[in-house]
């Protein structure tokens, strides 16, 4: 292996680690804010054990408990809605952007690691996907 290839591999590993750290921070923030939203909503609707609903909503892998909560909450009217939910919604949006940024950084570093292989075969596809991701981020914010 050439020296340039080894340095590129080391650099891509470093970017993968940074991307994974960014994704982890975003995922933890997302889970915490989702817990807060569910707990506050359950408390305002008069559910028994709102903390348990919050914990269960973030603990299931496929979101089945969150879906069960959303179905069950239709029966209850809102007695008071907190401003905390609005702040948490904005924080969840920021957490999702962190997760997406980390994922993009990981994908880009893998592409840079195998740059010649990807560019020969998927050049047009990559340009279209990156432009769609940029458009998606611009429309989302």
C-alpha cells in the first residue's frame, strides 16, 4: 500500500468516528426530548404514570409502544398544553439534523476512502443524491 492510500484510510476512519459521535449525540438528544414530549403530553391528558409512558415510548425498537400511546391518547382531551412541548419539538428537529449530518459524514468518508471505485461507477447517481439531500434539508428548515 502506498503512503497516500494509508493516510487517506486513516483520515476516513477519523471522519467515520466523528460522524458516529455526531449521530450518537443526536440520537441521545432525540430520545431525551421524545421522552419529555410523551411525558408532558401524558400528564396534560391525565394519564396514569406519565413517566412510564415516556420511558416505554423510547425503549421499544420498532416504535410499537409509541404507536400504542398515540392511539390511546385519542380518548383523552388536553387539559393544558405546555410550552415545553413546543421547545422539545424544535430540539427534536435539531437532533434529527445532527443524526442526518453524522450519517452524511460517514457516507462521504466511506466514499472518499474508495473514491476511485465509486466515482467510476456511481458518479451521476452520487451527484443526484447529494442534490436531493440538500434540497430536502432546505425545505425542512
